């Protein structure tokens, strides 16, 4: 089983800090631009609530699916043992010196 979990560890394709900016701030600014060009405060309020609700629901559904069908990542071994050595005996589970 461990052979299919030993894929090499790779860097992120998208920086961690770019994700919230793309998913929340970009639509938020698009909503604000629409509001400044003649939108109603009522529409602005509902648009922002809709954006935040959609982000919340997306996170909940994604986590539920990951918990239901998830398994360790393909690079699990290299994330847990970056030096490439397993530190536990495979038979007894005791820590090796």
C-alpha cells in the first residue's frame, strides 16, 4: 500500500494566499463596482450575503465529500517522512532508533 503513497512532494501550483483573493476578494470588488455604477444598497447587501453564503456552502460540501471518500494524498509518505526513512517498525509498530 505504501508504494502508491510515495509520489514525490511537489510545490503548490497556486500560492496559498492567492486562493482567498481569487475566491472572495475578486467577486467582492466586482459587486462593489456594480454598486458604485448605480446599484441599490439592498442589492449590495444581498449580493455580499450571497457571496459569503456560497463560500460557506462550498467549503462545507467540499469537506463532507473529502471526509466521505477521502484517502491519504499520493505524497503522504514524503509529507510525513521528509528524510525518506520510515521511523517505525512495519511489523511491531515500535519506534526504531
